[in-house]
């Protein structure tokens, strides 16, 4: 997401997907309940905790427009970078499970809780320090980059309900799993992969919508309109 002149810049958004999949196991004694894959006292709907949000932007004027352009390889293209917004997306899924072992080596795996973290972090806005903060150019560039943040927030808020719906659905379906053979660790990994795969459409939808919205204001026409607002650049 950038404001460059005189030519079009498609914009950049650093999307860093970090997936932390951690299973916490509590062992309970085997009983006949394992045949039906029910662990006494642990057959309720698993608790779902969602940590979601978007960080407020941090503004920087550490570079001039030539340094910003060189940093992003634009000098040879004739473009000059005036503003740039970057961010990282953190997507983590942490299931906590109970495992009831069976004498035959299998067992019952029951979800106790699932914690989903979906956040847009490290929102950083660079604005070229060639302009004073009271100048027309600075105000125009900052407003443009702030619009990128607002559009990203719009896409994020639109994706969150669908991600929550998908997570609730898969947790309800997979609240308990019969483990026929192999280690409980392998069963947990399979469960983790399924949970993440089921919420993936909402995450990909967020990425597509964020890209579409931000690209809509990074066009030659929009840059020309911004440039015409100020006499001095």
C-alpha cells in the first residue's frame, strides 16, 4: 500500500502468516467410556476463545523520498515513493485436548478448548521526510495511507464473523475423535490441521478483500488526483 509518483504503484502489503499449533495433553485413566469416545466430565461443547483485532498505526519519517524509493527498488523505474503502509497478519490456532488411552494403543481425543488468534499487527506507515508535517504534501500522503489502514480494517472486520462461524462449526463436529492406533501426538496434529484448513477460506477471503480494496485507491487516476491537490511536491 503505497503512494508513489508519477507512475502507478500497485501497492504493497506485507502479509506474514505465522501459524502456531500447540496441543496440550492431559492423560486420564482408561474406562469403558472410550468405546463410545466419550470422556466422563469432558463431553461438553469445547470453549472457544478468539483474540482478534488490528493494531493502531505507527508513523515514521525516518527516510526521504529518494531513500524510500531506493529501498523498494523504484529508482530505476522512475517512480518516487512518498508513503508506504506495511503490516503483518498473525493467524494462530491453539487447541487444548484431553486424551483417554486404550489398552490396544488407541484412545479418545476430546477437545477441551480452542484459542484462535487473528490479528493485524505491526501496522507501520512511512512518510517521506522531505515534507514538513504542516505541508499540503504531508497531509495528502498521510490521509492516503490512513485510508489504506481503514480499508484493511474494513476487510478484517468483514472476515471475522465468517472465521468465527467456521471455527464453531468444525469444533462442534470434532469435539471428540477416536484414535485407532498410533501416537496421540499424531492425532493432535491431524486435528490441528483440520481445524486450520476449515477456517482457511475466511482467511483467504480476508486477503482477497484487503487486496481488492487497497488496490482500488492505488491507481494512476487516484495518484493523479492526489498530486493535483498540492502545488509543491
